[in-house]
C-alpha cells in the first residue's frame, strides 16, 4: 500500500492530531473521474458529499472526517496551518486529514472512521493512526 504520512505539530489555530498524521495516497484511483472517487469512497463508507475546488484559506472540519480526491488539474495545498506541510496533489491522488481531540469538544466526539477511504476496513489508516504505544 502506497501511503505517505506527515505527522503535523499540534497547536496554533489548526488543531492537528498528535497521533493521526495526514495521509496521502498517490495514484489511488487509476481511472480518474469524479464518479470513480465517489464509488471508491462510498464503497469504503465515506459517502461523497461535495465536488468543487480547494478553499484558498486555512480551515478544518470539527464534526467529521474528510477525504479529498483529485480528479482534474493539480493543486498545491498547505495542510496543518501556517506551520504545516505543503503538498502538491495530482489526478488520482487522495488525501486524508485528522484534527486533535485535545483542542475542541466537537472533535473529541468524532470516532475513528469505519474504513480507510481508499483500502477499506483493513486499510493503512488504522495502522498509521494507532497511538505510538499501540504500534
């Protein structure tokens, strides 16, 4: 499984999780169409909710998990706030972000997802998101 991880520092205005890194799945989708991503995500219990571009400002979602599939063009995104990591994603790539349950009560109520958005229930998300003592 080809997954790149970036553990982002907690703190600042973006509540990065201390144990759940940013996950990047390069070339996760071979037949790159919006429908291919939606089918992949839905099959792995990550229902498709939105098609559009990437916001040009820092933001996060405190009440759920989000996977981003790139089906057209190329995008350079800074994940994790001003001190985060800048990633260039291309068609076929998927990214998966996590925020800290230590910063906001709403985030603390968000459980682990039921499945990895790309590889399903046995995917690398669960290996990458175990606390250091559980690895």
